[in-house]
C-alpha cells in the first residue's frame, strides 16, 4: 500500500472515506504497486514477511526454538579452559570442521587471572557433527610438546600482531578461488588496529594474505567474520562496532550499544562500502556475536544468530540463579560480569544490510542448572550444519552449537541443539483454523512442495489464484487434495495432478488454509520424472 499523510488526504477530490472505499474494490495487484515476486525454483522460508500479504483467523508467524541435545565438546585440555569459544563450524565433504579460541580464566574470591596461557586457535573434526575429536597436529609447542590441536598461536608470524583468540574460519566456495586460498580466516589485530586476512590450502596450515589489516573501522572485540556470498557473488564481512564513543588504535572509549557493521569485497582484501545494519522493527540492543551466513538450503537468505547481552541488575531473582558465589566473584572484577545474561537471537536478510530480527529469544538460557544463566552462555557457533536424524527413517535435522559453563567450570563446554530444516519460523494456525495469502508471484518449477507439519486431525489446503484473487480453474480449494502429515517436501496436487507447467511464469497468488498445522517453507521445484 502506498503511504498517505494529512497533506495528501486534504488534496483528494473526494472524501477520504469514499476514496478508501474505492481502494477496496481495486485488484490486489494494483494495491501492491509492484511487480510479482520472482521465486523461480528458490526455496522460500517464512522467517521474514517476504511471502506474507495477509494472515487471517488464527494464522500467525510463530518463532520456534531448538531442542537441547548433548554436550559434544569439553574444552578441558591444558591449553584450553573456561574462556574457550567463538566456534566456526561447517561441513566439508565427508567431515565436519570446527575452529575455536582456546583461553582460560581463573575466577576466585581473589579476583580474575588470565595469564595461565596465551590465547590460541584450535581445531576439531567429526564424522557426524555429534562426536568430535581433537587431532594432534604438531604445529604449536605447549609445555614442551606439540601433541595438541592448536593451529594458530601468538608470535607465529613475526611482524604481525595477530590475536588468534578472535578467529572466524570458513571454506571459500568462490568458484574462482585459487587452491592455496580454499580456506580463509579473519583474525583480529591489536596494533595496527583492525582485521587481518589469512588463507590456507588444507584448513590447518594458515598464512597471512597481506601484512596490513583489511578493515580498520570498528571495535572488533567479538567474533568478526567474512564469507563468500554465492548469490551476490561477493565476499561479505560483519564485525563489531559501538554506536557511540571512539574505538580506534589510539582510543578505547566505547559508548552506546554494541552493534554490527558490514561491507563487501570482490577479492577479500579491499572492502567497501561500510554500512551499519538496520532492522525492520527491533530496538537498539546490545548485540555481541552476529553469526551471519547464507542459509545453505536457501542461499539467497542470510541468516544470523546474534547474541543478546542483558544487564538485569542485582535483585532477589538474580541472586536465586545458579552459582551465586561465582557470580559474586565475577562482580568483584566488574559488576556486569556477575549480573549480565546472554542468549541467542535469530535474524534474516535478503540484501545483507536490512534484517528482520526476532525480538523474542531464539535460544534462551533454558532451565536453571550449573553453567547457565550467566555472561557467555548461548553464544551460538558459526554456523548451522545438517546432521543425521537420531532414528532411522526420521527427518534429517539441523544442528547448532552453543557455549555454556563459560568462565565457570575448569573448561567451557559446547552443547548441540537440533531444529527442523527451515524450522526457525512457521505460519501456524490452531484447530480454529487460519489462512495465509501471498502477494502476486511467478515461478519456473513445475511442482509445488511444502515443508509442513500437521497434527493427526490437522490439514493444509492450497489454492492458486489470479492476481485479482479469483481461483484458477483446476487449482481451486475445492479441487485441492488435502494435505496432512509431517514432511520436508510434501507435494501439492489438485484432483491427483501436481503438474504446474501450464502456470510457469504466470503471475499467481497462493492461498493456504491451515488447521492445526505449521508451514515452514515452500518451493516450486522441477518435478523428477517417474
């Protein structure tokens, strides 16, 4: 709908009431004032408002939270410790790779000690994303031995003041990437202030790409990251800033809120323009990590899992949380260390700068137990990976990983969480029922499939309409074969026919009628020949 203000209304040749009454008679495509959305064969999620024109009845967007699973890694090696975190995780062929900072903080009644060992970057790998091992790599000597999984350490590169405790490592999917740079890393530099670029042929042995930082405008006191965007065909970087104050090489006077800045690059070395992220309807909040990356099942969507940091202040409720003695010890160093709480959020963008951020917690602290409800818990690893279902024949699942026992136990721990593929947000309706109407769109696939879950009594029905909202012959609600079940790719049919070849590239609208059901995503795909 186009915007209206009082000046426009005063200039209308008829009364505003009559004007808006006439608008209701116009076709929806006119009111949209835009060309049809071009879906082609992309998978589309309901994590934002892209496919929502109208929700009716009990239909609503519902945020879903991951399921807590097992502890998959304990940072209990002598070169690791309670401050280990900032995990980078991805699947690489038949193995899963993980990179993380290794650090230890001793918190006691006497205060805080961080000098047990320097910060390192370590490596772990897995065959299934659940059972992880720390290989002995022979790269760094620790206490007289190289039998450890350290890959980056202070002083490793003379002349560079690289901080291996702030790593973000990824496999470069750029088709033009040379073999020697197949794996890349962003690592913080103290002096000169900024982010350094590293590369590697095997994901284990890294070298600097140049001696000077590639980005210098920011605070960088977080996990700063970069990756190849296969849709935009550029590298994207996201890093920590503050909304006020000064955070450069000469000044460390942060103020305002912790926030996120981004830039793009064609070669990973030269970045512009610098843009601060904006949000659809979210307030300014303290955001620690950003954890943004293309979603593998729909790479045109950039999905992030920022950490929200909240200082709740001291109160009886704060004092009732786990490990009060340790919390008091932290506060002796800095009050916020004892009373701050962190949790994971989820957000999505289609342009890389403007995000739909869900204001409700995606990964809250959970049930109270040791190692939870404190500063540093629920820092979500970068990024999601698909793992096998726990039982044969079940749907595969997405795994994400988050820290707990941060600063408390001898070593922090990494817990796995599972969630349905595409299952961050659904269009959901209860037994009263509800409807979703999409904007006008076009597609190039010849079959519509849905990621959907219903109860035994629930259902999903689908109608294809013209741009005026009239049912298309052969694709009406009455002719639709009712869907029920729980599947990632339920095929939609009308009188037994799912072939949509006749409608390819023709503008249509989709009407979904939901009853005790969740609709997570849709895709117009090319139907496989029988």
